[in-house]
């Protein structure tokens, strides 16, 4: 199943070993995310390490796994979908996720309940996704 994974899903997998982390590495999912997500990880690395109590080495291993399991979509590929995404997204911070979902005609995986406040793109939270895959 192809899904756009948002940053909170990826942060969740880094913070603790969980069903989220298992889903990310699962062969049942094909994940994509806009390129700014990995830039944000690197930009906030010190803060992330402090919150997660993980070592620099653990962080780097996680980034390698993310890059191997998640296709990074350049923002240049999303530009023509931005205007439509702006009309759909309930939150301006999430426009790039909606642009990716429009480009690839797929759902978004997020824990952000607000993103369900639109009728164009299917939104899964982790529990819904687990049920869908069973």
C-alpha cells in the first residue's frame, strides 16, 4: 500500500520502538514523504536526541533506515500540485503532504486528527492502518 508518511509518524518511530516503527519497515507499505521532512530531522537533530535519549549513532542508523525504506519526493515534483493542496489541507503546514498525496493518488499516514477535516484525501492514523492491513 502506497502512503505519504508525515513527520509525526517518523518522529514517533524514532522516539520509541512501537507499532509505528514496525509498520515503517514492513513490506506491506511503500512509503513516500516530501524531502523537507529529512531536512527537518537533521535541522532538529540535537533536540530529537535529547527528547529520545538516543545516541548520535542510533540517530544516524535510523536515518539510514528511513532513507532506505521511504522514497523522498523532491519539492520540485510537487510544485504543480501545491495550489490544489492549499485548497484541501486544513493546516498550511501540511500542504506538501497533500501535494504528494495528490501527485501519487494515495492516502496520508498521520496522527494529526485535523487532517481528516477534508473530503478529498484518505487519512489513516496508525491504528486504522494496522486494521486495514490485517
